[in-house]
C-alpha cells in the first residue's frame, strides 16, 4: 500500500467518525432543563419500571462518583504507557508513547461512533438475534429525554458513555505492549480502530448489554471485566504475537536471549498508576456510590494486588535465585486482573487467595510463553489473558457465586465463547493487514529502532545507550 493510499484511508476513517458524530442528534448538557433532570430521577425510565429511581441528592452523589471513576480509568492510560515504555528498549520509546497517546483518542471516537450502541443496544436486546448482536444508532444521543442511562437510573446517559468508553480504550491498549518493538504503526492503528469499534463492543454486549451470556439459566458473571476487558484484549494480543513472530535476537540457536527493558523506575511508576486507576475500574463498576459496596470492592482489589505482588516476587526469588522486579510488578497487575471479575462478592481471604494464585500463575505463564517462543515484551498475555481467565473461573470457585448451582459451568462457557470469538476475529484482522499492507517493520528498521524509522524522533536525544541492542 502506497503512502498516499495510507493517507487517504486515514482521512476517510477520520471523516466517517466526524460525519457520524456531527449527524447524531445532540443537545449540550447545559441545554437540558433542570425540570427534565428532576423528573427522570423521581421515576425510573420504562426500561426498568421496577426501580423507583434515586432521589435528586443520591442521583448527584452517584453521578459524581461515576465521573471520578471514569477519570481514574482514563488515568490508567498513563500507567500502561509507563509500563510498556519501561519494559522495552529506549530506541522504541517514542513509538510506544505515540500508540498509547492515540489509542484512547481513537477509542473514545469509535465508541461514540458505534461502539456504545453496539455494546448497549437496549433492554429488549435478548429478543433480537438471540442476544448475539444488537445496534441502537450511529453516534451518541444527548437529548434531555435521555438524561438517565437506559441501563442504570443512578447516573446520566453521558456519564454512562464516558465511563464505558474508558473501558473500551483499555482493552485495545493491552494489545500494544504485547506487539511492541516490531509492528508497523499504520497497521496497528487500523487494527486498533477495527477491534475497538466492533469486536470489543459486540463481545461486551453479550454480558453487560443484556445479551445471551447474561440470559443463561445461571448467568455468566464478570463484575468489572476480567474477561470482558482483560481477556478480550489478551486474546487479541496472543493473535498478534503469533502472526508477528518474535523480536530479532530474542531466540537464538534454540536459546532464550533476555531483552531487558530500559527503565525499571518507569515501569514501577506505571504499575502504581494502574493500581490507583483500578480503584475507578473496579470501584466504578459498582455503578453507584453505595458506600459499603464501593469500599468492599476497593479493599478486595487492594488485597488481591498485594498478594499477587508478594507471591510473584517470592516465587521468582525461589526459582530464579534472585528476586525479579519485573515479575513482582506483573504479579501486582495479575492480582488486579484476577480480582476484577468478582471484586464485589469476595471476602478478604478469598481476595487474598485469588491474588496469590494469580501471582504464581503469571510467573510460570511468562516462562512458558518464552519457552514456546511466544515473544511478549511486557508479559501482557500472561497478565491480562491467563490471569483474566483465572479470575473469571474463580467467581465460580470462591466467593458468593461459588454457592450458585451451575456458576462455574457458566463461567467456563463465557471464557470459551470470548476466546473463540476474540482470538478468531483478531487473527483474521492481523492476517488481512499482513497480506494487504504488511504487519512488521523491516529488519533494518527494527534494529535501528522504531523511533527513528517510524517517527524520525528520539526519546532521549542527548543520551547515549550504555549497551547496544
């Protein structure tokens, strides 16, 4: 594909998004009369007539907390950027930062274009196409009649969109780290557009949009996205790494050659930013400011993260004879991913067990993928996919849902369904991109660094690397 064709394709994508957003009926928030807001919080919308709706005061508190939670999830983008940059080489820093800057921008626009309506098509969704696919409209509608969310009367439609858009951006960002240091920027951005606009929201609708998984005899349960966000991103990351192949020099003469990241301080900062952001990720998923449930969720989230970090750090110390910081950091993230599916229903011991098991799993998973020559520079597949699966199954093993007949089976059905759909879709997209425009940079560009080859910039122009490679 020529450079001109790439530019034309990019212009068409941006033009389509802009046209759809401009064409959607839109009334700014300040145009909605106060009377309309008061009316909708005094009585629930027709979609949920059994709910009397919150008071005006409670509505305000709930809505404020949900906006704060959305801001915390948005802040996670900086965490991902720091982790991915720190665990990769300095010569690819600008490239990784560019992807992490553009993915949330693209994610928000595409979620407004069609993703929100694909993921949340309405309460009658299960009556259409058996709950596999539904679509409400192009663009987002912000008229006064839709002040409250159709799915929750506790906060506004606009807050609902904003919170969910942050999740959509997170799922695609997971892929960035796994395919780092060798993927073409143009190919990755097209993948991010397609996967974020269509695959993630369709998959999400199966549970959170009241689709078929939510209507099983024993409904599939995923509180904040161990599967719906993290595994959805993880399956795509696995497909991308398989199609791309390992980085040059990673596996030589049958041996594994470690390729060290250039800034462990940056990676550490990123992990703690992500931990902070997870308070919004899980705490916001309560979908209200309920003081008991929000505080419980934050406690179980922190216990699991702490247990994951300790477990991964100790196992690395025992097996490798030296405590590995990167393993401890990924252990924290593994604990966070693991607890996300059931953070609202676990006791303190359950949360600690889930995190500790996730920390052990992530250590051995990283080693296993290296052994079978699946090159993941940041351990994203192990953290988000493998531990996402563990966290989802843990709902049927530990906590309140463990007592529900058939829960573990429903959890397994969900894991398999998402795996088949997301891995297959990502594999097809990556293969089409590889055939149509190429997926991987040249060997020369990879050796020199993507910062120079893709961007003509350097992240650290005044510093010389201590070592080559």
